[in-house]
C-alpha cells in the first residue's frame, strides 16, 4: 500500500487525483485538539465505510500528519476529509515555512523521529506533498472496500 510522495516543489504522486468530493470533516488543527481530531477522523472515516485495519491505518497516517503540523508546521493548520466515489482523501495543511526536498524514507534505526511521512505513505493508498514557501499540504488517500452484494 504505498505510492510515491511529492518532490517538495508543488507536485506529487497518488493522493489527490481529481477534484475532491463532498467534505466529511473540516477542522482547525491546534495542539490542544490533536486527540479529539483523531477521534473525529476515525468517526468520519468509519462512517464513510472504512473499517478494520484499513481504518486504523488511515487514522494513524492522518494523526502523523496532524502532529507534524503542530511540531514542525507552525503549530496550527487545517484538516479536510473528503469522499469521492470509492476513495477517502484527507488534506492536512499548515502555514509553516514550507519544505525543501521531502525525504519519505525510513530513517536509520538509531535516528530519533522522522518517521511520520514514511508511516503515512506506508499506511495509505497514496501520499502527496505540496509546498510553496507559504506552507505545506499533505494528502493521503484510502480506498473504500466495495460493498458486499445482496
């Protein structure tokens, strides 16, 4: 379950595809709301049909992106969860200084931290990163399972 990440220059692979569908959740990200936001993402994604391990993986991936906003992206940002057909897309945006080239690789075992983007990529069907010097947007997607016939 992994796709490439953006090159940090405003383009990326995999997550956004076409225009996002209806918004299921739109929230402001601040340090004091991280836990509540995680629960809200779980409820909204679960309500949209994501379940079991796929739901847990998606929620963890989004949580990693949200904590990156708080720790590295200026302390606050915005989250938007949308559904389009059989896909959920979560867009996490901050107003931080932006990023240069974004390494999305597993760091050395002795390196502390720096696993959030790698985890988000591994746990979802797509990760895209866009940065423009005014902030960074990370998008992750998950494919919803086809409903059982009958």
